[in-house]
């Protein structure tokens, strides 16, 4: 849905560019003017989307922290874990690991939450009781860092 709207907007801008180029008498061919407008819009959109994607990924990686949660009850789901961690700060995502063959939960997962709130959540929840089990909570290892070390 969003891509079709983006394409319609791009086509409208390209048409407007063609109209402006054609009426300014710089380019006499309407088709060529439309092509030049479309190329200009394509370049502008690609530059804008690249810039916004880089900014978003940098901001989210600086403002969030991934936390490992182990020894979870097998009946706990993503919403339960999100509610548990939300008591200590903003939770962005929860991923509970499942067995590939059976689809059953494996008893551990990862929580992505605001970097400022993560230390408090780790301190409060590590070795705490949840669902008759003692949770193991710590900062997750960054796989990119461990690859560089080796």
C-alpha cells in the first residue's frame, strides 16, 4: 500500500517536473521532459531514503540495548515478558526462541529496551522468581563484537 502511494506521488512530481520543463522552453519534447522529471525525482527519493534509514538505525542502536532472558517458563509468551520488563522502562521488542522442529518455546529469549532503562531491569529481574522459575537476566552478547574479537 505504501509503495503504491509513493509511486503515485513520484509520478505526480515527475509529471509536474515535465510540465515545468516543457513550459520553460528548455526542452521541446514532452516525453523527454517527463523522463528528465522522473529521473530527477528518482535520484532525490533515493538520496532522502538512504539518509533517513541511516539516521534511524544509528539512533535506535544508540538508544536501545538487547537483554538476554534465560530460564523462562515454557508457557510464557512475548506479551507476558513484555509486561514484565515494561515495569522497568520502555520495551521495543521481545523475541522468544522456539525449537525449529516442534515449534515449542526453548525457555529463553531477548528483550530490546531503552538503553537508559536496561541496567535497572537487569538488576531487578536477575535471579528473581517468575512463573516458579528463577530468571537469568543479563546484557546480551553483541554477535558483531564477538566476530571482531576472533
